[in-house]
């Protein structure tokens, strides 16, 4: 087993044949070491303060480790417990854990011990269950188990204050839900408990309502082909599940009815089995991973795709989301990668020599701890040792320039062996991530650094020495303060720059010196558009957040043309859109606006525009001279009552999004001149899908009709469509008998995935 603390401590692998050992190494002081045998690690849980971790094993006691300094804090008094699951409870004072039941391999026995001294808590009776979770205040254990008689299941609440059972709800007897109940979760208001019971590739999610006064109920069940663990509760009403065929399904907890399927440009969310689903700590993002080697980030509220994380070579096995919007991923390619959540940028990849299956982040997001498999054994590890400085200067001068050296010096001039740098095959530092919070920081000698992320950790001061990183091509600054240093203007090789801040209201004028900058992502509350941005030959300019811009600087777009290809901007408060007329080479435009009733005529003159997004307004018609050259159009949440004829005239249109409008009839869509592949018209008032839809047989791949007023669809024609792969009919007015009839017809073409 090996664990490494990212800032100070390394816990290295042992080479003995009996297993693995944890070793704490304090800088150069060899006297502070511990060695405790611990083989076959099964589970790990981080304390609420994320400074301590408890480890459960197949053999040996529970172990509590300080993840800041790597010291073994304590062990449970029970020395041979075969632990399957462990959680910190009662605000970190207790440990609740499961040990295998010797008499029944499908059951576990709940045990409780004091987290400080490891002493066991004696219970009045033995409690058996299959798995458990904790209430929000960690004062109660909510568990699930099989009924003593019959084949049903039951859920129960155990109070850790009085150590007594306070509620139990049982399902009816002789009702089978699967081989084993391996998953349980609660809604935020703790009204519902959702239990995942698996049998082969199928999981039955059983919903228990704790507000019922009944002791025995027939709970609602949602059956999905999925790993039971691949589900997260989004809110008090909805749960999201990843399936074995790559779908991400959102379903209603109280009715167990499907609400929608998340899609990536009309396709399944992933191309293979979903392996992991996580919800961010602020409940704003969902992160999904798959055997296809990709990780995707979704908005938990709008269900829209935010970013794609592509870089692993094999199946993704586990993910973890930090509090500062970073994502850690583990893969069968035996690497751990670090990503920026919203942009999807790969920040660092580290080979760990194992296949991680569980990841945790602790110690103020400074430590990555992972459990993994290596040659059949389970071990714990963090990234391999980074480079560190061999010299430092008390007067903060640069005294060495070897490309493999990193010098981190704080105000007291102490050289820290900070695990923050990763190297390439030439032993050159190419990526640096700093996640801890020094009062002051200077970084030297990163002469080959190409990527740098400086996250927001108050009190944070961006080092002015950043200008020494002359080979930097990508920079992501997440800023807690109100100022960005002018020194960024000295990074002459910079091609991609991201600013994220809540207090910064202006950008440094020195960025005009970045002649190679192509991508600029601005997520700060700017008061006005800096005129000097037009002096940079940008290809992509994104003003990510809503703003109060009242005007565009004189000749701003004229200077950016013809280099600018992709623009995202808020036009709500602009007094005039005439400056847009200068963007004759713009290819993609995303516009934020409010209550637009007419399409901005200036945009009709952007003849090079191929992609346009203008959602959340009151548009009901398009101008006569609307361009016919678009390949992607999005007019969600507007007031269109039919598909505009100007759209039908487009010759290159591939993707069309008209969700949440007032559309009644889409029969005219068959007149489309373009090879339309994706048509999303969900949440409208459509009553009939014409049989002539099959005229799009050679192009249409995805058709979303959810939330309309359909009573049936021409299934006989739809199954003949050569390219159709996705069809959503959820939340329509189709009767159960008609659904059964349609399913029988669609079964003749298994290539089409249909949602009812």
C-alpha cells in the first residue's frame, strides 16, 4: 500500500511479500517513520474536515491516518474485522462500519467505534444489513437489508444518539427485487430512501417514503440496466442514473417515471457503459464517466453538457470532484488525471502503476488519495514524487535554471518540497498545479512549463514572478482577490488564457502584448468591454457570465475581424448592435439576451455564420433575409408556433433545437432541404407526428419529442428510417396500451433507442 501527502508527506510502497506498508516521510528527517502492515484495503472514508482518513481492510483493524502529515493516529480495538464499508458519523466522533457476516455472505453486521480511541460501542442487539448511508447531520444510520421471512427488503433508521432503532419500513413479502441490495441514498430533505437492488446487468431502484405511517408497503420500483452505484440524487424530486449502454436517464422519484435522457449532440451521453456518476459538492454539476474513456460534465439544473474530459486511453474507473471545481479521474490505463471542471482542460496526468477504483481529495484539496488494484492486491496511493528544488535563495533571487528544478519559497525563506510539478519524458516540468494556501509564494525555474493552473485559495497572491514562465502556452487563473497582475503580459507564448473571479472588474492592459493568444475565456464581472482586447488576434472570445455591457467599444469588432471565429456575449443591455456588422468572418455565435421579440437584423448580415444560439427570448418569427448557410441553430425557450420557413430553406442545417416553444405542427419539417441529423422539439404542443417524417430517412439520427401532446406516432414508418438511433417520446399522452403496441413495433429495429 502506498499513500503520499501532496504537500509534505510521502507514504511509499513496501517491498515485503506479506502485503504493503504505510511509511510517513517528513522531508529529510528519517526518524519520523511508521510502519504498519495493512493488506487488502477495501474502503476509505475522508473525515468532514478532510484532514483525516479511515481505512477498512479485509484483515487488520480500522486505521485512522492524518493525511496532512501522514501519521497513523489510531486503530480500532477490533484487530480482525473484514471491513466492507466505513463512514465518519456524529460530526467525526464515531465510525460506523460494516463487517462481513460469517453465516451469510450477502449480509453484513453494523459495528460502531469511537473515532478518537478506537473503542467499540456495545449495542443491545446485533444489526444486520446489506449496506447503509448516513443522514445529513450524520446523527442517524439509514440501512437496508433483506426481510427475515420472505424475499422482500426493509429500510430502517438507527439513531446514534440513543443507539436505538427509531423507524423501519418493510416491503411486502414474496416480492423479489434482485440478488442483493448494494446501494442506498437519501433525498436532501430525507423524505425518500432509494435502494438499488441488482440482478445481473439489471438494477431495480426501490423507493421508500419515510412520511408513510405504514410499516409494510408495496414500494414503487424503477428498473434500469445499470450498475446500482451509478446513480445520484439531484434534488428532492429527481434522480440521475447511468446505464450499461451509455445513457444518462433522469427520472422522477415519487412516480419512478423517466423525465429525460441527457444527450451529447443528440447521441447517447456516452458510447459505452457508465462506470461512475458523481454530484459536485455544491450540487450544480454532474460528472459521468464511461468505459469509452471519456468523462463528461453536465449542468445539474439544465441538464446541458458543460464540458468533455478526453485524455485517458482506457476505461474510466472512478472520479472525484473538489470544492474548487477540479475533477480527479482514475483509469484502467493506470493513471490519475486532474481537470478543470467547466473548461474540460487537462491539467496534469500522473502514472500511478495501478488501476484506481476510488478517489478522494483531502487536506484543503491538497491531497489526492486513491484506492486501486495492482496484480490482484489493493493499495492506496497518491501521485509519484514530484520534482523539488535543490537550492533556494534567502533574497529570493533566481540562482539556478535547470529545467527539472522547481523552487517554492515562502516568506520565511523555507524551501518546500511541494508536490505540484509534473515532467515529460525529457525530465522537463510541463505542468504545475498549486492548491494549497501560502501567505506568499514565488515560483522559479519552470523554464519548460507549458500549462499552469492557479486556483482560488484565499488569501492568495499571484506571484509576479509568473513572468518567468516564458514557455507557458495555457494559463488558468482562478482568482480570489480583485486584481490580475500585469505580469501576465510577459507570457509571449501564451495561446489559451482563462480568467475566473468574482471581484475582478477589469483585465490587465498588458494582455495586449500576447500576440499568440487565440483563446480567451472571461468569467469575471466586467463593467465594460476592454477596448484593448481588439488588439489581440483572438479566434475564440467567451464572456461566460451575464453582464451589463451597454456598448461595444469603437471599432472593437472591426479590429478583431477576420481572426475571430467564435464569440459568446450578452447583448441584453447593448444600446446598439451595429458593431456586429463588422464580424464578417465570424463562424459561431452564442448570444445571451432577454425578451427579444424580433431577431436582430444586424445578425442577418453575418454571412459567414454557421452556428447560432439565441435561447430564452420571445422570438416568434425570423426575418426574410435570414441566412440559409447555418449548420447548427438553437432557439430553445422562445415563442415559435411552427418551424420557421427560413429555417426550412437552409441547405446545410444538421442540428436544430426548438425545445420549449409553442409549436403545434412539425409536418413542414419534411420540406427540409438540408441533411438534418438532429431535431429537438421537446416541450411544445405537438399533437401529431406525420408519417412523412420518413422522408428524412437518410439523414435524421436523433428526434426528441418529449413533453408534447402526442397520443401515438407512426412507428411503422419510423422503424424504416435508416439513420434513426434516438427517439424520445416521454411525457406525452400515449396510453399504456398504445405504448405496448409501439414497443412491439420498435423492437423490430433494435438500432433505435426509444424512451416512453
